[in-house]
C-alpha cells in the first residue's frame, strides 16, 4: 500500500460524508462520487459546519480543517475512482443497485484496489459475487456518526482473501478506529446482539408491565445505559430501527428471537418516527411535557434484569455460532452502541447460573422459543466456567 492512500467513496449521504471526513482527517486523498447534486451541496455544507465547530472547540486548527476539506474531491463519474487503493460504497441499502455499482467499478480500478461496502444488513458474500475477483471484496461497517463512533466492523465474505482482511483492518486501524472482525451473518455483531434492547423493551410495554418512560428510566438509572430503548429508537428513527429488525428477522428465516414488534410497526406506519418527525414514543414539539417514570426500584430492577439477560443470551449465542471472539463481542457493544459494560463481562459478574435461571424463568412462563437459553450458557453452568476466567470456579 502507498504511504498516502487514495480512498473512493460512493454515495455522499450521511455515512459517505462521515467516512470521507474520517479518511481525510487520517491524511488520505478522498474521491467522492454521488449521483444527487443536492446531497453533494448539503453534505459539503454539513462538513464545513462540523469542521468549523472542531476549530472553535480547538480540537483541530484551521490549517487541518482546510487540509481535510481540500483532500475531499468530487468526481463526476464512477470511472474517475480509477486511482483508488480502497473504495467504500455507502449508497442506498438495495442489493441490486449496490451490485450494479460494484460490477462497473471493478473495471475502472486497479487489480489491487480493495472494494468495500458499508452495508448494515446485506450479505457480504452476495455483494462480493458481483465482482469477478470477489477475493478483493469486504464489508467495512462504520457506525453513525462515523467521525464520532470508534467502532468499525470488518466483515470478510467467504470469498475474501486473508490478505485483503489484513489490509482492510490495518487501514481502518490506522484511521484511529477500533476494528472488530465479524462473521458475514445477519446483523453482523452489533445489529444482531442489540435486537433485544429494543424488542424486549417493546414486549414489556405491550404486556402493560411499564410505560416508555419507566422502561427508559430503569435502563438508565439501574442499568447505567446512556439512553433508554425508547429514547434510542426515537433517536435512530422508528422507520430505520423497524426495518433493520425486520431485515434481521427475515435473514434468520423468521427465528422468533428476532421478531419485530407490532407497536413499533404502528409507530412507523403512523409516521411517528421519533426526533426527526417531532413525534415518536415521546413528543419533541416545543413545550411538550416529558412524561414521568414510575420510579419504583423493584419494578425497575425487574425490567433491567429481563432486558439485560436477553442481551447476554444473544451475545452468548453469537459466540456459540462463531460470529466473533468474546473480546470483539464485548468491544463491539461498548464502542458501537455505548453499552456501559461488555455483555459477557456482565454475564460473569452476575453469574452464569443466574443468567440461565433468568432465561429459564422467562421460557417456563411464556413457552416461547424466543426465550430459549443459549447452549453456551447452559454448558458453562454445568462445567462451572465463566467467559473470562477459563479455569473452573469450583476446583
Ligand atoms: N445511516 C446509518 O445509521 C447507517 C449506519 C451504518 C451503515 N449504514 C449503511 O450505509 C449506507 C448508506 O446509508 P446512509 O444512511 O448514508 O444513506 P443516505 O441516504 O444518507 O446516503 C446514500 C447516498 O447514496 C446516493 N446514491 C444512491 N445511489 C447511488 C449511486 N448509484 N451512485 C452514487 N451515489 C448513489 C444517494 O443519492 C444518497 O445521497 C447503507 O448501506 C446503510 O445501510 C447506514
């Protein structure tokens, strides 16, 4: 790889613009290809604002801001991405549109150029198959906002060569990001393991156990999460969050563990998208009251325990199916979605036996397969092992 990398970005929307900023900040030449001129103008305006703010806060000086801006150049044709060492695609989440871009792009770039997708939910193997040389293709999944979120999931397809995995990881590490290696399985690490944070919260609401404000209060006050599930869904957007859930559910051949919620679907259908539409689970209109939680600690603990054990169970199952190492699973959830602790560290702390009992209590109550306990937890309970302490607890 040359000292100064040339990085191509296809699609200069929310993610493309953020990734371009990250690459330019790391000293790369960035070539941007975007089909919509209005998006180009808007993203450039946003970037200028962000850089000015960074200068005001003395995070960077004016010379650095200018060099970042000057390193990002728009190109008019996909063909102009020819000199790139790495191209990251960040266009709409449509497999056919993406594949069409990759098959054309491959003819324009050098044979050693890495071609990557920032897809959140599509199979990397399927996208890679659009290239003649699928071994050069990889998933590089940034989180939103890309300049602020430290985590990047690196997702090799079964076709990807080891050399490309190492190179892609080294480049993104050199940009100051924390990379984790994820299997090309639905939702990769974060979007798979985080599902119960939303799903179980919605279920608790649907069963009338607690309202939105009380669930959010429990997860923040008792669990130490920065945002509650309903606040977070309003922040992400109920459209985006619902679609991700539905995509993961379908990709898992309708495993009930990933079942979407009718409540969220109705909010999405009603246009109650959250912050961006002014109304979601909460109102964001000027002067709107914020509902008070029922600050009952016993209820709060029940809610938190239930959501946490579902998350731990999901993390354990991801480990069981080789989605990532235990360390990467914990890094992904703390750095990708700001969880206060790694879920497997948390499991060790509250005790594996406790986790199994809580899952079994839920399963025995509902008799629904979504509450099945991960075989990893059950096996660990039998042997007395924990995730991070490999010797037996009871010698
Ligand atoms: N928004 C997120 O939170 C987030 C997080 C991680 C990953 N992603 C993934 O990143 C990708 C982009 O998402 P986004 O939120 O930035 O979308 P976005 O709608 O903000 O931007 C996509 C841009 O791609 C452009 N585009 C569409 N077709 C194109 C083409 N053929 N050539 C060039 N440009 C084209 C569109 O004009 C648009 O500006 C998706 O695959 C999404 O799943 C999104």
